C-alpha cells in the first residue's frame, strides 16, 4: 500500500514506494477490544441506519421588552411528517415564520430534521415559564426541555420622547349605532426602518371602509420633528354597547448603530449598523355605542347628513310621450344604506322603473356617496299633472335628532295627443308574486286592422304622388351616398400618399391655366409709350416662361423652374410627346427669354394664347403616362 504523503513512522525510508510494509499482528487482548467496540457501535446505531428521533426547542433570547420580537425554533429529528405540539404561549402572539428541512448522511447513517420557526410577540410584561414542546414519532412520545422568558416594559420615557412609536385614535368614542367614525392610525419615527408590517388590525362589531391611500408627511410633535405615516378607515358600529378595538401592532426592523467597533473585513463599506426586530403597539380603544332614539315611521335607516332632490327631464309633453323622473339621495354616512325613497301614488301616469345607480367617494374626511333612482313616466291624460313632494327622514348624529328633507312638487303640462289612442293597462287580480290573472283596463297599442281595403290597387298617378311626397326616401339614401363619398375620398388620399407626384400631375393643368390668366392681366398694363410699361411686359414674359417650365416640371415629376428650352424639348421627347409639340415648346420658351433679356419690343399678350393651346395639347398626350416613360429607341 502506498501513502501519498510519505511513509508512516516505523517503516524503512529506503523501502520502495510500491512495496507493502508489514504491520505487527494484533494480540488477543487488542482483538477482543476491537470486537467489543464494534458491538457497542452496532447496538448504538438504529437497525434501519437512521439517527435517533427527538425534539428540541430553542429561543433566540430569554430577556426582552414588549417591543421586541422573539423567535422560537422547534427542531423535530427523525421524521418529516410529525407535527410538534407547542407549549402554553398565551402571553405571546404566535405566528408562523416558515419551516426548513435538513437531510444528512454520514458514515452510513442518515438523519433528517425539520425546523419549525415561530415569531413570538409579547402581550404583557412578566416572567413566564415555557413548558416542553412535544412530538410523537412511530408511536413514541418525545419532549423538549422547558425554559424561562422574562419580558420587561418597553421603556420609562413617554412615547413622544422616543424615536419611534405608533398611535391610534377615533373621531368619536361615543357614537350612535350606524354613525360614521374615523379611525386614524399613525407611525411616528425618527429612525430608518425596514420591512414594516402591521401584525393585527381588527374591528370586531364594525363595518369598515378604507379611506384613500396611505399618507406620509413630516410634523413637529412636542418640539421634535417626525416622519409620519398615516392611514384612515371609516368604521360603522353594528351593535349597541361597549366595543373594544384591540391594540394594533407594527413589526419592523430598525437600523441601529453598533457601539463596538466592527472587525469584519467589509465593515468600512457596510457601516457600523445592524438591524433589530421590534414590535410597536397601540393602546386598545374602548367605544361606547349609543342606541338611536325612538324613530318615526318614515325613518329611512340612514345615519349621517343626507339630502334628497327630484327633477324631470321635460315638463311639457303630450299624452303618450314620456318624461324621466330622477330622484337623487346623497350625503355623508354609509351610502350602502341608501334605499329608494317612498314615492306617493302617481295617478294618471304609466310608470317604468330603471336600474338605480350608486357612486361612492372615499376621502380622508370620510365616506360619502349618492344613489339615483330613475323612472320613466308616461302621462295617460291631458292637463296639469303633479308629481307630489318626496321626503327623506334620517338621523343626524351632530344634532342628536331626526331630520326630514323634502323636494318641491313637480308639475307637468300635458297636452292632448294629435291622434286618438286608447291605452291598455293591466293589473293583477290576486296580490301574489306567482302566476296570476290580469284584468285589462285599457289598450296602449292600436288594435290590429283586419280589413282588405288597405290592399286595393293604386293607380300610377297615385304611386308617383306617393313617391314624390315620400321625401324620407332621400334620407334613407343619404347615408350610403355619404359612405361612398368617404370611401372615394379615402382612396384618393391613399393614392396621394403612395405616389408623391400624383397630386402635382393632376393639378398641373389647372395651375398653368390660372397663371396664363395672370400673364394676360399683367400684359394689359404695359404700354410702349409708358416707361413703366416695359417693366410690366418684362414681368409678363417672365411669368409666361415660368408657367411653361412649371407645367412641364409638375407633369413630369421634376423641378422645372431651372429647365432650359433645349432641356424641355429633350424631356418631352423622352416622354413620347410628338416632335412638333416638343419643338413648339422650345421655340416659345426661346422667344420669351429673348424678349425678357433683350431690348426687343413685343407684346407678351401675344404669347398667352399660343402657350394656352400648347399646354392643352401637351396635357392630352402626357395625361395617364407615368413620369418615367421613355421614348422607344
């Protein structure tokens, strides 16, 4: 046997590495000792090759304050299914912090353990004896060792003199049942915190509405500046008596400065700060809920401040036409409690109910809302019909009494219908919600006409008169016509977008003719005997030459203002224009340039008509041909 790190002591250093050294044989006493040791090891190990089972409870510290969080870890060994039974922990609020599993295999022996983690939040100060945690594995019960925890008060200084504290208050500690109460929760802090989380926030006996979002602001409290985090809730008591809002708790990690000097290699980068888990609690709040006084028969059940109003969409109409009655109830309180006001019997109307609508507003000041009830009214008779006043009775907590709001009566002026129409109504004979017999009171649909005289043949003259008088047919055909025009316009715009020169080519002739008229108007002011007439003739010749160049450029999709007479002729020939027209364009442009830049005396009006005719002839040959057309070789 070779040894990678050298020969053991007692062997010859000169022996070859591939030789086997002989060890002394064990004596009888040594062999007996080895057998005893192996037997003891085999008896100590479980038969299935697994480690022994058991349970252990570990608390991270035994001395803490009411603001501290403690972490209890219960380790169950030998099973991953067995659930531990915790000891009596009534003095603490216990929440699970997760669990973890660990499996090991050492020297042929496998061991499994499950760690159950719990967060303990003290409820009161004192010294508490924590009993043993228990677990049952394979029919055998195991127990951990008991331990003691001491919980001290958070601190002797007032809350306002500390760097972090929480408060909770209500706007009214003696509300009436159903009254809106504003619950305000605040966190005051002067230090940095991590992972804040409210552990408990309960409102037994109350309906709860969230108010807006969480607010954050700075404030001075007793001469010290704090960063405040605040949220509010609207609560509505649902039972009479003394109700208690339990203390709410905020769990967070505080960044605190370490007093001792850091010796970690990266301490200078991380800073001498560490986190400490803390729990901050508010004081429980007792609220005495008062009953409402004896209520009148018209009480709507609303508690708060509300108002009612009614309106009609139209007050003047004819028999058979409809108007909309809208009744709106709004105010501050619990808008979910708004019900339909009692509407007196409306004689002379046929009534159709619509679905009510509700809107709720949640702000820091409280909950408010409105509910709208809509009814369609169809008058059955002519005359001045009235919608009676509507009333709403609610309880006002500020005044401690019931109040009634009423609307003004609404009057409708109903005129007789132009044609006679018998309205048909039905009513239930038996007051039941199932199938019932009905009694016909009146017809609201004209009776079916069963005569055949309406089908008699009409003369052609009558048909023509009916067609002429039926102007409504024009109205029926107008939408398709407008749609077709829109489609055509859209296609035209698309063609212009896809072909940038199309618009120039289509408008070239129209623009050229307008410029020819300008040439005629300019040349009419010229006079051979007037010194200013030469200037007018020069301007007219320049405008005529530019007209011809611009037309050719627009029609061919090029820049034409700088083209010479020879270039225009060549361009026109390449676009399959007759040679005579191309030469005529060359000749006219050359003459115009000669008049413009020489002393030749020529009336430019003489060029207007030839240029007009030339452009028309060019347009007939160039229209419909692409700008890149070439004359065949």
